[in-house]
């Protein structure tokens, strides 16, 4: 986000006929420049404990995955859950997921079929060896269309 060449590449990936997306990207890059994110390089599941340990003790660690878990094998997804659970021994840890149907372990799927064309928006809270996971809604087209559960 702070590298000029990376920013140029991101701009080049945007459609020319959608100037509003370019304006949004510029605003996002400017915001990121004010407080650059800490970036880790390597296997995300292996790096998770260190990343969570860096969250201040008085803050709720929140891990967000958006269409990322489908890129890792099921065994790594299960290890991901184990890492979240292990990090929650002294405090709660939250996981917000937007993943294809059946991709996010422990997140209910409403009985939907995998490869159904939409994703499940999930929330899981780990705390003291207790996992509360729920599906909050569905989304299509990478979040362009959302359907939330009525009672939320």
C-alpha cells in the first residue's frame, strides 16, 4: 500500500470506464499511508499466532477472511481454527468470514450446496475453549449483493 510501484499496479488493474473506483482506491491508499499496516510474509496459518499476539491486550483481535480459505487445503483450514482457539485462552478472538459455501469450517451454511454461486457471511467468536459460530447472511458477486438474516 505504501510502495509507489504497487500503487501504480493496483490503479492499472482498475477498469478505465469506472473512475469512481479509481477515486476510491486513491482515498484508500491515502488512508493506508497515514498508518501503514504491519505486513507478514509467509504461511498465514503459521503466522497467525504471532499476528494475534501483537494485538494490544485491551483490544478484541478480529481476523477477517474474504475468499481466502478456498486457496488452502482443508487440513490447513482446520489448523486455522485451532490457532484461533489457542489464541483465545486468555481473551476472546473473533473471526469474520466471507467464504464460499462450506469453505469456512464451523460456519453454518443454511443447508446450501457448495459451488452454489454465493458465499456465506459468518461470525465466529472463540473464548475460553468455547466456539460460537453463526451465519449472518449470504452474498453474491464479491459483496455487491447482500442478504442478511432477518433477525439480526
